[in-house]
C-alpha cells in the first residue's frame, strides 16, 4: 500500500509541476479545488480501507459470498455519496471555494468551481477504483493494484506533458478523469476473473 501511494504521489507531483507554470491564480484555484476534493473523497478512502480488512477477514473465514455482497454494498454507498458531491459542486461549489481561499477573485473562483463541477461527475469511477483496489489487496492480490497505480502515475505524467501546454488549466481538469478511466480497466478485468471470488460456498 505504501509503494502504491508513492506511485500516486509521483504522478500528482508531475501534474502539479505543470500547474505551477500557469500562474498564481491558477495555483490558488487548483489548491482550493484539491482541498475540497480531498474532503469529498474521504468517504472513498474510508470505505476502501474498510474493504481491505473486511475482505481479508472474510477470506480467512471462507465467507466468499459475504465478500461479494460487501463489495456491492460499498460501491452502492460510495456512489450515493458521489451524487451528493455533484449536487454540492453545482449548488455551493463557488461558496466552498471562497470559504477555502477567502478570495473573491473571479479567475480563482471560476477555475476551481469548474474543476469541481467536471471532476465530480466522474467520482463514480474513483469510488469503484478505491473499493475494488482495496478489496483485491484484501484477498491477496498485490499486483493488480500496483499496475493500476502505475498507470495512474504514467497517465498523469503523459497528460501533464501533452494537455496542459495546449489547453492550460482545462487540460488539468480533463486529465484526472481520463486517468481514472485508464486505471480502472485492470481492476475491472481482475475482479471479474479472480479465482477466489468464483468459488461457491458449501
């Protein structure tokens, strides 16, 4: 998990380096948007960590059906939370940005709010990533989560190099959802084919 977190942070650092070239207002806007996003995503982290323990314990107890049910329930709950974050972004998003920054600068408010409005629409993918990645670790698959995190790192580096110079902050806004869709692919493939979850109880 520690190595996986390191890969994620390397990718985020590369993206931040590209953002730093866009000017002070954009840096402030992105910092505010990320802080709000981190609050929104706390639920994903909590459920993800819970799933790692839950799946590991139930695997040890031979309760395979409970693992399957737990994964489904966690996905449903986090998706409900995703809907609330979208509503918040479109209703009180600008107020949240002002609350974090204390600024009335329209460039900062608009860019940070646009980030929240667009990226929260794809939080469902992020929720799925957090649940499945940790569930796989819980049942003993340490390779697939690392592959997914490696794709995240590579994706952020490549997109920071390709999109940000051409599109500016819009490239930053687009890059994270694109990366999420890429990194979820190996997780979906593995969760559907993993032998452990195909075992029938009894």
